[in-house]
């Protein structure tokens, strides 16, 4: 890892409102704008503001889900940027849109931003379009689908003795059970790991339950700085650090059983500040990890050095709902919600992009703007 | 609280209809390597990479930055991908500059590109959408009625668009990187070229290009100790504004978002009289008539008078008092995703005195401009020789 040294951020910024649509297999009767509008309305209504109160708007999405160029342009009608607004868009998960907004707020000129993302996977053929995300000369022409690539990664974990199929099933069973408490989740069931292991393989060693569902959903978040955050929200979820890193695209050049980019991003986000030794584990109340495949959770846990006591994905995570371009922002939204509702004092949220966890973002959240109390053990 | 930020390195490719000699990675690397060399830096010196391009369907690669990360030396670093329609090249530079202005990073590489020859942008733009007005075979079909509305509103004579087309192609002859080098360009050649979308003739239209642009942006500390042989181009102001594509009463000829964006960037840079205070501008003119339209939108001329400046030669490199698009502009090179960044980059070259044959003398303040969507997304920056 190169020393891409991020300089210390000084301005406290918090998540002050979160809203999301229900995650569903197929939104047949509403387009992106129609799904977004009630969610944008709700994210403002939660804290009694309007778009006029926003200093910046930033969104994340990809044209390949919609099958049209400039799909974010029409989606912007869900906000209605009139009079004109300061606005931008990343062709990435909304978590990176939040990063862009957080950076802008650091400068001190504006105090608030709306961040949203939308992902309607149902009209798309995900195995085909995600193959188009790969090296266009040497990989894409063979159309490797995301499940096959994740299976390579999972087999690597098994071969190195880092995890077993039973571990994957246990992660899926826990996620689906936790999702029973999440009214927005798509897949929520109480099943044992042993039951799940009776599923057929989709691509060995991955079975149906190891895969994320195909999901349509949108999410929106408002972030605010300093006193403005305190005015808007009784328990703001303070972003004590946020950072992201990318790895090489060449799968053959990576050790797929580890995630150095997640580790480096966590370091940049200050996750390890209180952990003094290399074997120290990280203690937070909640970690929302964007692991679309159950087999990816152990990799992320290791990269983040999470203590066994951390509640991972109490929302059900990406195994309960995985709207592309939204699921990462939702991890931040879910983690922040646990702090805003008082059930957690500290949290880590993570987002991923690209094949086999190529690019990763880590966001550390706390009930205190000063940062993590009691993190590191 | 915002930190000062400067351009300390620029690089662009030779733009062409088909760059079949390079892959996507080779194309972006050509521009990025030149920017690093200009900055006196190596790949390892860069803290973060911000890349932009227009819709992924233009090449048929979804989120190509994932594949391009190693080619741009981004492995192990933060990498952002911006997409804000045609303005994206400008927006990308601004997002990158904010990474410095926020104090987050000190050396940011920003890159924008398009390899149009791998696909067909005109038809990629024209995918029919349920319940949406069709774009009618590319951007020209969308903008022609807006241009016609400008002509009616301002009373501009028919030849103004031809003047812009000739001027920008003459200026392109002084820019070795420009795609179009039409040695015998003339008024009659443009006038006699085929009418594509009335009133826009073939030679009043931007080409389809393969190309890339890159810049190294630096903090004050790095800029002042940079290994570049050229002085930094300091950012005096930068702004973005968006408005919806359509609603009843929207003025598409003179969009409010463009005026608001200009007002913001001028306020930051202390500009009250653009025509007098700005020495050179690179403005996004993909169809000839957008020069007079943007002259008015950007406050260089009163409403309805923009065409008069073009008519009297005020915007020409040769003899004009406010030279616009000395590089030949979008009318001479149009790798769509990079076209906005080329405007931002060309004014950095003017401020740093490295524009060669198309250099304007004694440039102290310069405006870079990009727009996109249905004249609804705007990105602008003002650069200067003096530290703000």
C-alpha cells in the first residue's frame, strides 16, 4: 500500500437523517424518480428541513442498471433543483457520494448536504452487465459473471483454511434472522445453518443462501456540520473518520482472501487509532459491512480486526437486501441509525465496489463528535 | 478554512477520430504521464486519483475506472469517479480540487477521457426511454431548436455561427493536440457544408474524438516547492450549478444555472467586469452558436448582444480583446468526457504561459467553463497567476 496520507480532518460532521425505500425484488410500477421522491421527502421531513436548506446535493448510481445514458439526470427530478443548486454525481455507490459531500463540508462554506442513491436491479441482467465492469480486452470477452468470481474468492478461503461452507451458511442464517427485525429487508427468515447447507450449489462452493438477493431500492441521507447537526438532530451520528482505497483490477495479481484496501481505508478512517498493537481488536457496538456474498464477511472482519463481540449487520446486511449502488450508502445509513436511535454509541460502516471487493470505503461513526470512546481492546 | 490549490501539471493526448494505437488504459496513461512529467512528479507522489467521463455506454464498459486503477497508479489510493454529463470534465477537476481545498490531500491527479471510436455516442445518447421526449439522433437534435430560439430572440444574422466555426478551426491549427486541423477552412467551406440539424451545419458541429486530459492539483505548500519548470496556476474560484432538464417556463437559451454559476465563480475571484478582467476563456462550445449564447450567459455581453462580439472579432485569438477557445475548443476536439477538462486545462496552460502558438500574451486571469445535459449542468473555474 502506498502512503496516500490523508491529512487530519478537523470539522465535525454527522449523519442527521436517513430514509430508504423498502428493498424489493421487483419495482414494477414506479420508475426511479417515483421511488426516490417519497424517500427524499421523508429524509427532509425527519428533521423538518427542505431542499432550500441543503448546501449541496450529491448522488450515486450507474447507467448500466437503467440501460440508459445520463440516468442520474432524470432522477434529479426527485429533488427538483430549482432554483439551481450546487450538485454533483458519482458513477459509484452512494457511499462515495457521501464521501464527496463530507469533503466539501470540510471546507466550512456550507453546512448541509443531501446524499442519495438509486439502484433498480430488476430490469437488468446482472450477470451480463457486471461482466461489462471487467477489463474490456482480456476479461469481459469471456463474460465471467460475479457469482463465478466470488466463488473463486470463497474457494480461496476454504483452501487456506480461513473459512468453511458451514461458516458461510452460519453468516447467511444470522443475517436472514436479523433481517426479521428490519421492516425494509427483502430476505428475512429464521432458518438454521444446517438447513441452508441443504441448498444446491449455484457455483461451488457458493449456494443460493451465500448469494445476495437481486434488489430494487433507494436510500437518502442528510449530513450536517457542527452546531447545525446538533440543531437538526437530538443524537447525530458523528463521522469520526471516512476513507477509501482501490486495489488492482487484475484478479490474478490479488490475494482474494484478504482485503488490504479495506484495512488501509479503516486505518485512514481512524478505526485503529485506539488499538495500540497489531493484534488488538476493534471494539464497536455495530458494524455494517457491505459483503454481498456471505463468504466476503470473514475477509472484511479480518481486515477491520473486528472483535468477536461486535454486532455485524444487525440490519441483515447485503444478504437481506443488495440494491446495487445503494447497499453501501445503506450500510452508513443503518449504522448511523443505530447511533441516532441510541442503541449504539459507536459503529463502523463499510461499502464495496468492483469484483471480489476491489474497492472499499470505511466510515467510522460515533455518538460523540470527538470520536471513539472505548474503541480498541 | 479552504486551503489554496493550484494546477502544477497538465497533460493531454493527441486527439483523433480513432486512437487505434492505444487501449483505454494507454489513452489515459498518455495524458496522465504528461501531466506528471510537467509537474516534475512520479506516480508514487500522488495521494488520490479523481477520474471523470461521460456515460459508460459510450464505450460499453461499465465503471471503467475499476479496470483503469492500475494504469493510473491508483492502486492502494483513494479513487473517485465523477459523472455529471457533458460538464463532467470540469466537474471532475472541481471535485479533485476540493480534495486539496478541504485539506484532505496535497497532490491529486485528475483525469478525464472518452474513447468514442469504441462505440457510437450519437446513438448511445438516443436510447428511447418510456414516457420521455426522444433526443432525436444525438445532442444536435436537442440543441438545434434552442439555437433557433436564440436567433429569433436576439435577431442575430445567419452568418454568426459560421464565423465561430471558422475562427475556432483556424485557432486549432495552432494547437498540435487538436483533432481537427482543416488547413483550408473558410467561410464558404462552412457555409456549403451539409445542414445536419437546421440551423446547425456539419462544420458548425463538434467532431467525435478519442482523447484524454489530465492535471496535477496541489496544495500551496506543494505548489511552491514543485519540481515543475512552470509557475502554478492558482485557483481563484470554482463553482458548479445544476437545474432540471425541463419544466414550464424554463429558459433553455439563457439558463439560470449558468448565470448563477458564473456569479458564484466571479464573486470568489473578485470579477465584476468579465470582459475587462478576464484575459482569455475556454468555453464549452460544441455547436458554433453556443459562443454568442454563452457570451451573454457568462456576462461578457448584454442580453441579445453576444453575437455582436463574435461578429466584430472580439473573441478571436488574432486581434480580439477577449479571445475565446484559442485551442480550437470543443469544435476542434471532442472526447466528450474530457472536453470539459480540456477547457479547464487549456486555461491553466494560458496562465502558466505554456500554450505555445496559441498562447495569449500577458495572461493573468482566465476562465474555464463546461456545461452538460440539456444546458443544465455547469462547472467553471477562474485561474490566475497570482496567489489568491
